[in-house]
C-alpha cells in the first residue's frame, strides 16, 4: 500500500541546508541543496505546520494537538515542549529583545486555531496564552514590523 504525505512548511538556512516538514511529524533535511534528503527521527506523529531555525543547530516546530518541538543539534533530536493548549498551532515568529546586541531570539509568538496566541520571553522555556480579539477564528500567521520586541 502506497501512502502519500504532504509537506506543509519549509525553512532554508542556506541554499544547501534546508528542512521540510508536514504530515505525521515527518521532517526531512538536505545538506546538499536537495540532491539527497534524510528523514529525521522525530518520534512524533501529529502533523507539523511550521518549522523555523535560528541558526544551524537551534530550531522549533509546531503542529496539531498543541504540539511544540525544539532541537538544539540541527534536528537530530527533537524534544517536546509544553504549550498548554490542545488546538492546532499553525505559525510562529521569534524576535530579539534588544536592538544592536548579540542577544539570541528569545521572544516568541505562536498562533493557531480558536484564536490561540502564545507568548514567551525566555526562549520557549515557558509559554503564556494571550487574550485574542473577540471572534478570532484560525490564526494562520504572525507578522510584526521588525525583528525586535520592545
């Protein structure tokens, strides 16, 4: 029986190093611009809707059932993180706290179904649910004016 999976998200760190992710927690990585792809062992079955990396090693993925995953070794090991919600998380955006510093991206927003907005200012160690606008439905993306949160 042939089973097809859909990819929902892609993140390119460079023209050679690229990640794609999607159905049933599948994450693939190429280190040669797509000539070959390696499946990463995520041990995660919900669908992944968004994947993002800060650099060659640190990345996040969010998906169905409120699942969040974090890697600090380029995707070799993905560890679940607690979101505190059980709805589909669809997108995320990360920011630096202060301009003109070498601070890492420690401020993050994650959005999803039922108007879900999650916020962290400690690099994802803890997440706080924010109050959405009245009548909010599915939130598909996060957009702010720049990469600073002040």
